[in-house]
C-alpha cells in the first residue's frame, strides 16, 4: 500500500511539473511573439525578415561598437521610413486580399468553397496557442495576412 501511495505521489508531482513547465514555456513564447510583433510593426513579414537578416549579418561582422551603432541606426531609420510608406497601403492591401478571396471563392464549387474557408480558418487557428486557443499576440492594426478577417 505504501509503495502504491509513493508511486501515485511521484506521478502527481511529475504531472504537475509537466503542466507548470508547459504553461511557463507557452507564456515565454507568447511574450516573444508579442515582442517580435512590436518590433515588426505594420511591415509585412517578408520585409521585416529582410531587416532582421541585415541585423544578424551586422552582428556576425563583429564591427567596432561605434561603427555597429551607426549601422544599426541606419537600419532603424530605414525601417521607420518603410513603416511610413507601408501604413497608407494597409487598407488597400486588406481590401485587395478580401477581393482575391472572393474571386477565388467564386471559381470554386460549393464543396470546394467550404474546404477553402475551412483551410483559411485552420491557418488562423495555427497562429493561436493550441492549448488555450487564444491568439499568441494581438495583431497590429495594419497587419495584413491572407485568411485574416478584415478589421471592422
């Protein structure tokens, strides 16, 4: 009987550790995604990734601190200019994506339309945390992603 209680207590402690560890990792990943979206702003992901590639490349060059600071400043200034260029295009880009989805849907049969809409819904859900089904990060006001419902 004592052995059974010991085994049960060990399993409960192990299970609690797994649950707590999972929750902490989920929280850490959510915070990392939010921080990434804050840095990215309204820029499309592909464009933001190009800026990040430049930043990583600069770090690999191991430049002297003052030169690295100047180069990082240039990248930041360019990023800010791209943000300003992209912001007026957001409503147009969102409208174009909605029109594209509507045109694609018009080409599909009823069963295909249902599968198309379900695929778009699944894409949105993949961006949500699987255990809580909550978004991993609040989308920025101008973020445009295929399958994302337009802002009201």
